[in-house]
C-alpha cells in the first residue's frame, strides 16, 4: 500500500499543546489544498509524521508539497515494521534505479520499535541491496541513489524521492497582518514570507489613479491572485485605496523632494486605520534597506512613526538578487509588468528628511483627515485558489 508522508520541521520543537494545535491547522490546510484539486483522501497523524492515503498518491504529494509548514513530501510504500520486510521492499525500490557501478546510501530511522536500532536497520537493508546489485558500492556522502527506510510503531515506510516544501509554519497559526501590495517585485515576496511564517494576510493596495501607471491595478490583481494559490481553500482579500486626492495635495507643495516620505507615511497611516478596523496585529511592507531613497535608515526612522501598529519588514536585509530569485520561485516575478510607474515621485528625493519638517507639512495639509477619508474609499477584491473571485 502506498501513502504520502509529510514531514514538518520546527513544529516538532513546540510544546505538546502547541504542537497539536499547529498540526491540526496544518492538516486542515492540507485538506483544503487537496479539495481544491478534487483529490479524495484520508489523513492520519501518527507521532512525528502526517500520512495521507488516496487513490492518486503522486498527485496528492505534488498538491501538498506547496503547503506552508511542510518540509517535504514523499510517496511511500507501507510495510510491517520488521527488518526483513522493510529490506525486501527497499530492494524492490533500489532495483528500479540502482545499476552496476552506481553508489548508494541507506538512510534509516527507528521509533517505537524494539529489537534493533537504526544502524542495524540500515546495515540489513544495505546488505540486501548489495545481494541484489553486487556491483554497486556504498557511499554515505555523495551517493548516486538514496533509499529511505523507517521502522515505526504503526509500521514501516520505504521511499526514495522527496518533494521539497516551503517549510515555515502552518498558515493561520500566527494571527492576521495587513500587507501593502504594489505593482513591484518586493511587496509580493514580503507578503509570501509572512504567509510562510503562519500569518493570515489581508492585502492593501494604494491605487494612484491618474498619477499611476495604466497597468498598475491589473498587475497588483495578478500578484494577489498568485499569492492566493499558496493558501488554497482560503479566501484572500485585497483592499484597494484611492490615493488621487492625496497626490493632488502633495504635488502642489513647493518642496517636491519630500513627496516620497510623505507618501510612505500616508500609506502606513491609512493601512494602520484598516488594520485596527480588522483587529490585525501588524503591517507588512517590502522595505529593503538602502534600495531607494525612502528606504535609507534615516528615512525609515522618520516614516515608521506614522503607523499606528507594528510594521514588519521581512526583506530588510535581502539584496535585490535574492528578492528576484524568490519572486521567480513563488511565481510573482514579471520581467515586463507594463505601465506601472508613479508620476508623483520627484527627480531628486530626499535621503534624510527632517522629522520635524515632515510633521509640519502633514499638519498643514491635514494628513490625518486625508488618511481617514482615503480609508473610507476601499474597494474589495477577493481571490481564492489562484483566481479573482
């Protein structure tokens, strides 16, 4: 009989109470992912593993390998937990891949089974494989082929493939955050990283209207839909805020170099209002230290106080190449996103805006009232399973 085995990482280090809650949430997320693909299944949770049974184990493994909290997934052959049976099944697996002259390694684990230890299990399986393919050699460092065997209280497991998962914590274990989502490369990656750490996410996009690119909102909707595919079965909301009235005010100011600082503070102010309305714990943005003028350490120190809740910056220490690589991996990278530029940004932005000057300008333009009005302009888009509903 075949089953899909799910491995999880740091969850295992939690207390028993927290561990049970996290595993319960993860198995529910797995169930939603499989239902989204139309795959019938049954889930069991013996200690240290999650097992999924169904008629299409390879499709099941592929579907659940993208679930947050999953370190890896394997299609396993289930056996009894005695050495001879496990070795016989391991020989069958090796016989399909191992050829004379190739090297191999046996990776063995034992838990809850008496009479032998993991080293003895590995030796027995290795000996049986050499009997089948005597021209093969053992190489525990860089083998051409690996077979994994486990003897556990519920039975034996044999497998030789691992589908890598995203790891992290199960989605929904850490509460809700409001993530600012733009047309660029950085913010979708920042949102994904917080999803990976177990946060439920609500996206907020500050729509520039006639001051933004003609393809801006369409690009953001694609990002939003793509990110929803990482949490199948869960609805993902995007709140779109009208920024035109604010932009009309700041382009009339005599000092254009402070526009980006005023804009970033305004965005945090509006997002903070929306976060408080929803009871979200924090804001998330794609700030990356030193990448642009508004992301110098001096300017971030001026911008941050405008937020009424904690601001999380998961990309703060990344370099651009790392962000692009992650964006490609999660499916949000677009080499040509179309017309998405901002016409309000000045040619020579300030890299160290004086805090007192910025606060004085905000008081003169009534930034708090503008933010309250902007927060009342929200349009809501809902995505689910990779599509805008």
